[in-house]
C-alpha cells in the first residue's frame, strides 16, 4: 500500500513524499484521510526550524517520523475514515493525532470516533478544544470570576467559546486585530482591543505568543491574580515584565500545556476521555468561526511557507485530500 505524506526537509522547506505503508496488524486500523488541519503556531515553528534543541524530544508528535529540526514528518490534526481494522470502526469517521498524510496505519486505540453531528472540518479543531479544556481544568474559573483571554486565534477562540458556558461576571476576548471582533461575535463572546480591555481580572489566559500580550495580561490582573500562559515561543524568548508592581501585587504566571492531562483531573481523566470531551463540545456550530481557508493537499508545501511568512489569514487552515476510488 502506498501513501503520500508531508515532510519538513530543512528550515523553510518541505515536500510531499511517497512511502509504503505497513500491513495493519490485528490491533491496527487503516485510515483514509479526508482532511487535516495546520496547527499554525507549532507547525510554523517546525517549518522554520525554531524548536529549541533542549525540548525537541518533549515536542515529538504522537506519530512523528524523523527528528527535529528535520527531515521530519510532523503534525497532529487528522480526520479520516477507517477502511480496515476492528469491525466496529470500519466506515467510521475518526480523529487522529497524525501528521499530514493521505492514508496511514495506526493502533486502533489511537482513533477517537467523531460524533455524527460534528462535520469533518470542524472536527479538526479537536486539538485546539482539547488544549482549551486542559487550560480550563488548570485555571479552574470560579463563579462570578472576571476573565480575559488574550489572542483571538484558534486556541484563544476555543478557550473563549468554552469559557462563555461558565457563570462568569465578565469575559472578554482581546486582540490587536480589530477584524477578530467578527470571530468573537460568532463565538458569542465580548471583544475588546488592548486599549479598551477591562482590568481587575481574576484570571487571564494568554494565547498571543507575544511579549506585548504577556505584559498586557499582567497589567489586566487584579491583586493576587494569575496569568495562565498557553503561548509557546519556541526559540524566541519574550521579555517578561517582572519589575514594577509585579511582586507588590503578588501576581502569578503559570503554564498550561496539553501534553499531559491537567494535574487537577489526571487521577480521573485519560487523554482519550479529554479528546472525547473536545469532540462532543464541537457539536456547537459556533466553532466554525475558527476555521480558516481550504487548500488542496498538493499545495501544502507552499501553504506552510506562506503561513510561516505571515502571508495567510488567521484560522485553522484545512488541507483537503482527494477521494480514492
């Protein structure tokens, strides 16, 4: 069996490669990809070779081949249909943390069935929604909290979309791009520019991957408030404003990362249960606001180069695979 997959071959370069698939074992499944999504922040860092050497092992994708910085097959947002494997999965639509590839063989346990009322492309957002769920488990917003989400990209938008279900006193989605107000409106979340954002927050969830965004997050906190940092800066260390009133106001910065289940839920939730919860949340059509343009699989090398250069619009870009007979 033959397949085609996207490989980052060197910093700033990628290509589609032909490869031979192994025959599925008794506990494996063969999946035909319908679409895959580009995780913009991480994948553009991989594309430009910006993953620091000391965290390359930690940043391995579940079905990565090769080693960072490259050549490497990297990615983790794939939706497909099971063509062979356990009888209960054959013909089912599934989500898998697999790189961009038109067909692949994986352990059946790595596949999570997609609810019938979640369209294929919206299901690609499961990785972002899973990250948002983990962050909310970490942060633990409480009744009548004042919460800000900084950065109206896919992760920030997913966070805001979930947080609006909490009984909060105030929720704002903040971005420097006024056009992102349309995304916030589609998600049902109040939008604010950095200049108009309300302060005295109990929690700020920072997703902008910028030093200015992090400084704003600390400025918006009330005394003894906590900033939860979801951005990953790769090899670009941000300036963190720990002078001024940071210590006097007893502010805190904590990290949230999806690699493991939040410590607050780890004893009672598995990663599969967390992913299942993310796919169930995606029955809400409001999440469609986080989807970006569609591209053919053959165009993927050029699309990633354009994304890394800032020449593409925001949102989770969708890679569409040609159907097979």
